[in-house]
């Protein structure tokens, strides 16, 4: 079965892989180790139910949701930094 892995969506993108065996009772899927290659090391090849999807459309929608949440967090951090003041008379 082909799956779309979103575990590294914000750093590496969406990975596409063929599974080894079937999805087990807890929605854990196993893929060849090369499919989880990340930052010079191999991922263990197991992905839980929130890290993979059966269709590309579902994976893209989830990755966009992750991206939007990350952008929201970064905007809050930027706003906080812009409001900071340094020098005399500031806390």
C-alpha cells in the first residue's frame, strides 16, 4: 500500500513510501528505512496514525494545517520581539 508520510512535512516535505505488510490494529505503518531518511540518519521505519495518510490529498491538507499553525506561532514571536524595548527607563 502506498502512504504519504507527514512526520517531517515542515522540514523535509511529504515522503511517499510503500508499506511493508499491512496497517496494524493501532494504525501503525511500517515502511522501508530509506523512506524515513532524515538529517543523515535513518528513522526506524514505523509511523503512527498522525504521521501518515492513505491519500496525497489528506497528507497535503494536514501539512498545510501544520504550516499554518507554525506561521501563527512565528508571527506571535515576531510581534513579541518587535514590542520589546531596550535602554533606560524600560523593564
